[in-house]
């Protein structure tokens, strides 16, 4: 069986430990050297970067998020072991893990590290499709002769290089299509390497719940369960036409994915269509003050990502999901594109006020779309708000101060809600 050591990359005869370096991190699989579609996911990316910046945090639980009345954006694995998870209210997170160190997100820093990781991936293959700052698909088909090693070995070398040069770790999923590669990368975290081969695809999927399918959230799961579908094996008993009749376009997608079929290519040049951020509450809420704070933080995150990508969006979208899983989406087209947190927040807050729903809500999201270059951002005066231009300039000045003195140098009061 093909096998190699993930630490020294020596060929291993399917042994429990590497005979060359003694490492137990041996990767073995019958199809190990035949697969070339991968998904790489950085482990607890924001928290890992913060621990790299401050080695004293290495053995401590770290939470990335807002103040005591904010929510958890993400956290390290130590905090997760103690019961902390994304979107948890900060007071509950600190109750579960009182020793945690809370750090406000520093998007500009994370973007810079993300660019360094992307450069490493580009050196392996031109077919890299980023999904976010910390994850991407890679197609290494035909790169074996170029690198002198099969894709599996080069992927292991990638994560080792990330650890040695950038101080962060990543997990690899390797398979024969994007759908399965994404699932594989979640199977063995952190510092994982999981393979799903063609021969085992159906047996593996049949044992999984439908929630493992990318894009099947709680609302879809509830709809499927009403039809008697809880496991992927349940989907296999349905004809394609019946799934389409019951669930529309999603039904056709489920039919093929349940059989491990995914024809999507890794698309390195896919244009960015939107920039968004959302959070799911630990408990449904109708608290307007709390929701307003979330809208600001989401708008700020969207603005930071837009600025990091030198982009702006002309359409602002607000997404709400009620306690009974109904989704409300409201959007508005601005006179010109924006990357200003203030404009995105004020627009999203107005959309919230116009939505006419008192909640309670279980999810809220903010995003911008119709993406353009940043030189087209915030150039048209707002005739209904004479102070908007001044606020944009103040925000730009604030960004420069934060870039020089740190993200906590200036804070808005609403960010503490």
C-alpha cells in the first residue's frame, strides 16, 4: 500500500512508524498516489496567527471576538475543548472558559498571512480556488513530473512549510472531486490529512448524516427529515425526479452528491461576487440594542475584508433568519460602491428597520455585492446625508491610525454592544 511519512516524507512500507525518523505521522491509503483534488483548511486560523504573534499565548485558550457583550468570532482548539464555539455570546464563552484570552480581530494581519499561504499554494499549482482567507481548493493533476513527487506528498510538504515558515497549521482533504475533498479535510483536524478514494466513496457516504453535505443547514435538514431523510443512505432510495419534485434544484444537487458525484472544476479565476459575514446566535434574540451591535460588527468585518482585497460593493444586503427558520433578505443599491464600515452599517441598519419583523432572530448577516475596484468607492456625495463624506474621511484616518498603533487604538462605542 502506498505510504509516506508526513514529517520527513520518506517512503514507508505501511508501517505504524516511520523507519527513518520514528514519526507516527504515517499516511497510507490504496489510492494515495492516484488522487489530485485537495482542500486545504488552516486550523483555527485567526487564533493561530495571534498565537504566532505572541508565543506566550501558545498554551492558553484564545478567543477572537468583541467585548463582554459581543460574540465569539472564532477560537483556538484549547478553547473549543472547554466548550467555546463560534457565534457564542462572549459572556457564556467566558463562563465556560474563564481563563480565555479575548482578542479583537485584526483583519489586516490575517489577510497578510493569507497572502503568504496563497503564494505557497501557487508554487504547487496554478489551479488554486480560494474560498476564504483560510481555505482553498487545489487541483494538482499532472504536477507529479514537475515536482518529482505525487500530489499527496507535495500537500504534506505544503502544511509543513506553513508550520515552519509562517507558524500556522493546516489540514488536508484529498479525493477525486471538490465535494469529497472538502468533507475529507474536516475528518481529521487539527494538522490532519484524510483521504477519500474512489473505491470507498459510496461506503463512506452511506454512513454519514445529510448535514455533512456542504450547504445543507439546519433548515434544509429539517425539511429533509420531514421527508424521512436523515442519512445519505436515505437519499439513495429516492429517484432523481422525485427529489427534484420535492426539493427543486436542491433535490438534483442532493441526488448527485449522495452518490459522490461532483463535476465542478477547481476555478482559480472565479470572480468575487460578494463579500459577506454572518453570525448565528447561541439563543434567539429580539434585543434591538444587541442586534444593532451585531450589525455594526458584521459591517466592520465586511468593510475590513473589502479594504484588504482593494474592493468595494454597490449593493448592501441584510440577511435575517427567524427562530422558526424563515429567511428574510433585504438589499439596496447605493449610488456608488462603498467599502466604508459606516455606510455599510447605516444601510444595513436601515434595511433592518424596514424589514418589519420583530423577531426573535437566530441569525443575522451583512454583505456587499456587485464588486468593483476600490478606486470606484465612496466618490458620489450623498445628497440626503451631508455628513457622510466626512465620516468616510474620518474612517480612512482611523484605519491609518489602527494600521500604525494596532486595531484597539480607536474603538467605536457600538462595537462593545
